[in-house]
């Protein structure tokens, strides 16, 4: 059965984090089953991983093109061997397997979702005819290592806690899942499953997408299926909605003067789209200032759309869907507050939250939901949401966003301040003041772009085989941002193929 993901995204290590993808040049069952066990244990709760057999990698960890591939006559033999090797994992675990043809070669793709009965151990040598030692394995960066000591204790302690979105829900039936929404998703992400999709084979599609839980005689549909593909998921997750309230004079100064927007409900992608559409239509405003000494005008916004996009997506991605509380968005003259329940995992320190930069969590509350949103390009993962938000605010000349939670981590609040010029709109009628604001915005944008270009150049100079993804990860910004900046830099050029190439400094 085809996988619910595009093979090219896996080969390019796009949308899925690189530490969740492993390339193997050839079929080596002993090593490969160590990785299967590690991905199934998923000690960091990131959603398991993918092993691509028949793919060699270059020095940057990317797939070498054209691919090595596997002989076509070996594919059936390997899949038959895997049936026996799966029995050497305790408790029993069966990864999902698909064969993809790329570059005229055949690649075996092994999808390893997080196991429901972890922790798992596997024979040290699954190919041995005699009994061999059983070990527990976990992922450490991009490698699979044996779990020992405190790591093994942690695996045993936390592995039984399956995130809510990945649990089966006996109340969700097949009739609750929209065939239209599922097919639309598969088309958008470019999955081969769309080719075999029919309304009468929904059970097969759900099985292929790992959206069933439990044994075959008592299967239940997972919560994430309703979050993504149910027309009315609020029947299973009450109060999972977005409520927007505007206070034209401020909620403290005049709490009685308020405007309540229509409540936003539906599956998570739809809530994100509707919320952003409302903010774009009713809240975001543009200011244009003509300069006396320059024909070009300065454009800036009260709130940059991209910053709100990150904030809204994060609020609906990371919220606790067991809490009967909405995501609350409060709009006041001085800024926008987004409040969601509950707060970030305790592995994120108060210092990191107060600093408002990159929040790296050891455990993701909604790891499967995050995978779906990444495939739809609502989020990039890799903890880049807040850095991206701050970057767009800076480029707009706006103050930085701030973040807040409490000791119990019962809530998470994001505050995005309005651009100062919109607070002082009356004073903008004065030409000198207007020019001062224009110069400040222009200088801020110039400085930001200059800083980023310098950082990119420094990285390429230090390592003349830098990929877009590596630059983005090291600088904590999105890959799209890096791509946009590289296009403006004639002093760099791209060398090699579209998949395995890199950037280097030109003679200019």
C-alpha cells in the first residue's frame, strides 16, 4: 500500500525533520532493525521515522542522485524476510513497507510510526539462527544507539504515555470521517494513495495512513483522524474552537465596548485558514509613507501577516485538545494576545520562554497532528516557529513578540505588539514625523537584510558545501527565507543537481 507522503520530500529531507529519515545504501537487516526498534520507541515523541533502502548519502547527509536503488528481483525476498524479522521485536511490531521507483531505480521505504506498546527491544542480530541478546534502541540525532542506564529508565518511564492525538477513540466511526477531506489532503501532499482512493475503501486508506489503533478485531480510529478529516470534530473535542474578541478602547479602559467575531470551528486546517482570513480582512492594515528624498515609498503593516500566521498555527498545533477551553484571540489598540491551553512541556525552560527565541521541546503534545500540518506546509517544525515570527516582526519595524506561561504550564500566551506608527497615526500627519518613521522602518529593514546576508555569506565561506536546509537550521529561520535571500545575492552560485547540490562563493 502506498505511503501517505511524497517520496521526493523524504529524499530531499523536506517537511520531515532530517533526524527522522535514515538512508541505507543496501539491505543490512541487523542494522536496519536496530533503527526500526529505535524509531518505534520514539523516546523524543517526534513521530517515529522513515528508512529508505537503496539510497546512498553524501557528506551533507542528503541523498546522492541518481539513486543506487535495489535490484528488482531482491524486493520480494526482502519483504518476505521482514515478516520473520518482525517476530524478533518484542513486543511484536510490524513496520509499513512500500516500494517506490525513482530515477529508474527501486527504493524500499520502511515507515516506522511510534509503537503503541513501547518500549520495544530487538535481537542484536536478527539474521542469527541461534538466540542472540535483546537490546533496546533509541535515536540520538541521526543515529540509532543502544539504550542503557538512565536513557533506558527514561524510555521505560515515558514510553507508555501515548500522546492524545495518536490514541484510538471508540466514539469516532467511519461515518464521521470525510472522504472528500481525506482525498483533498492526499492530492495536496502528492501522495500516491490518491490514485487508489475510493469512498468504499476508506478502511484501507485509514490503515495505510496509520490512523487505526488496536488489534484488527477491535480497531478504533485515532483522534488525529477526526482533528484533520471530520466536518465537526467538536463533537469529540468540545470547545476546540477559536474565539476572537476586539476591544476598540482596550479591555481595561472600556471592557463594555467589545466586538465578538463569529466562533470559528471545524477541522484544524480549516480553523487555521478561517482565523487567518478574518485577521487579514478585518485587522491587518498597511501604512504607506512617501519620502521627500526618495521616489520609493515605505510600506509597513500594523501586524505582518506572516507573524500572525506562525502564532495562529502554533496555538492550534500545540494546544491540549482534552482541555475544554478555546483558543482566545484578543485584539486591543496596543496589540494582539493569543491564549491557548495548556502550556509548553516542562523540558522548555522559563528562561527560554522569556527570551522568546527558539523553544526546543523534548516531547511534542500533538506529534501526528504536527506531521499532517507540516505536509500541508502550515508549519516547518524544527522549532522555527517563534524565530520566524520574530524575524518578520523585525523586518516590519515592529517590536518583538513576548511569551508567557505559569509554573503549572496550564496556559501559553503570545503577545504581538502593534507597530508603533499605528499608535501614533494622528502624528503621522506631520511631515517631519512621517519622514522619521519612514527612515526608521527603512533602516530597520535594511539592517535586518544586511545582517542575514552577512550571516549567510559567513556560513558559505566557512563551509563551501552548504545546502539551503543547513543554512536555515543553523540560523534558526525558514528555508523559504534563505531561498529568498540567496536569489538576491549575485556573489553566490548553486553547484550540482537540484537534489544534492550546494552553494558556494563566486569569483565576484
